C-alpha cells in the first residue's frame, strides 16, 4: 500500500483561496488538521460563510486559518506572505499551493486587448506568480532544513489548443511543464512538486460570469464540484503513489483520476473535460477579427 504524508499539525499557504477549488482545498486541509494561510484579493461570500463557522481563536493543538488580502501578481506581496504565515501560524509552511488563477474572457485576455501596462495580467497571475512562489518556497524550506510540498493547479486546457483562450491555455501548459521540470528537486532537497489538471469546475470563474457560463449546456455538460477537485489535490500532494512531477487529471465525478504523461498521452478523458457551447465564444472571436479588418 502506498504511503501517505501526514499533514495534521502542519501548515499551508494557499493562493486564490477566497473562492472555488482553492477554497475547497483550504477547507480540506483544515479538516485534516492543517493550518492554512488563505491568500486572495477578496473573499467570496461562500468563503466568508465558512470562516464565520470557525472559532475566533484556535485552541492549543488545533489548526488555524488566517486570511491575507493580497494580489499574487505583486511579487513583494508573495514574499510578504511567508512573513505573514510565520507571524500568524508560525515557521515555514509544509505545503504551498500557488493556485490563484483567472480566466479569459471573464478577465483581461488576448482578444479583449485591454492590458495597458506592458504585460498580460493573466500571465502574471496564472504563470509567473506560481513560478515565483515556488522559488521562494524552495528558499524558505531549504533554509528551515525541512521537506515540503508545492502543489500547482494546471488544467485539462493545457492538453488542448484553442484560439478562444490562448493566454489561459499557454499559462496552464507552462505550469504543467514547470511541474515536470521540478520532478528531480525532491531527490536533492526533499521538496515535492506536483500538480493537478482539473476539467470544468463549478467555481466563480464560471458561475459568477454569465459571459462564460453560457458556454455550458446544463444537460450535456458535467462540471465538477470544487470539493471533487480538492480531493484530487490532497491525493496528489500527499499520496506517494504519485511521484514528484506528476500532473493528475481531475475531470471525472467518480474520482477516476489519471496521470497525464509527457509523451503519447491520449488527452483529456473525463466527462468534465469539454463544454458543448464553446462555439459561441468562437463567434465572439470572429467578431473581434472582423471588426479590426481594414477596408477591402
């Protein structure tokens, strides 16, 4: 039987924990006895409701939860998160999950062309921030002389290509590649880097944005509940049957997860891998292109 790493009595930093799958993961960690520093720009009402059920002050030996309001696109705030963790929870986190992410077109994307600061914010959040978080986590864990886990959130979109969401899929492909690049780190340091590739999830990235929600067919499509993804996140982080560098696809309601391989992979297989009305988004892209065409 594969061994599982014990997380009770330990701690984690989870970004994007104000909603969706990262909130569900924070809840799962807390239920397992792991303290959590939740980092996000804001708390979704569902997160506020959950936090309201927790004791204001954790009893001795009980896990703690603290919310740190911050934008992960700001690297100074990423560094500060480790200081906040040390102050509020203590020491260095055992688990770091830089899972914060945004989607296009619900946020600035390639086709909206509204980023004006010389860089794409989506790439700052979805790709560069997780990489920087990993580097800082390695530094902190090595200095403390402790092993640890870095858990990334990729997507089944990393295995596909779409003109509709090019920045999102580029970022998630980059995350999957980065996780695999870090596989050997464990042998040198005891730091385990792994990732998950969820399919479509009933998270605020979809449910709070009608412009994206319309891509789903309520009968034909099968988006996952955030809790289903959190179970897979906890599994790939702690179950040693999954080696460092693993990308675990989570796209099936029955927890039929599968490892995504670098070569000769069949592609996404779960029911939550596809949306039926993505053609509507393609029409939106065509309108942008037609609107930018010069006179014939």
